[in-house]
C-alpha cells in the first residue's frame, strides 16, 4: 500500500477496487457503487499512512518477541 501511496504523491492516478473499508481508508477518495451506479463520492481528509501502520506492526512484533 505504501508503494501505491508514493506513486500517487508523485502524481500518478491509482484505481484500487476493494470491499474492505480499512484498505480504502488509505486513499484520498472513495467512490461507492451499488448495482453498477455511483451512489456516493467520499473525500478522505486524512488518509491512513501505510508506512505508519507498517511501523506499528513491526514495533508490536518486536515487543511480543521479547
């Protein structure tokens, strides 16, 4: 996910299709479709930073292994 966020910051358009809200929360914009129709266009002011999530997971693993 971090690589996709970096590419987007470089100006690349990324289209990611998911049913997982936690994955979608890493993006700046979420389009909701139902029966092939756009039903909502949501802007995310503060997307989740994938690199921060990864750092937290690594720290948890280090603590658990001690």
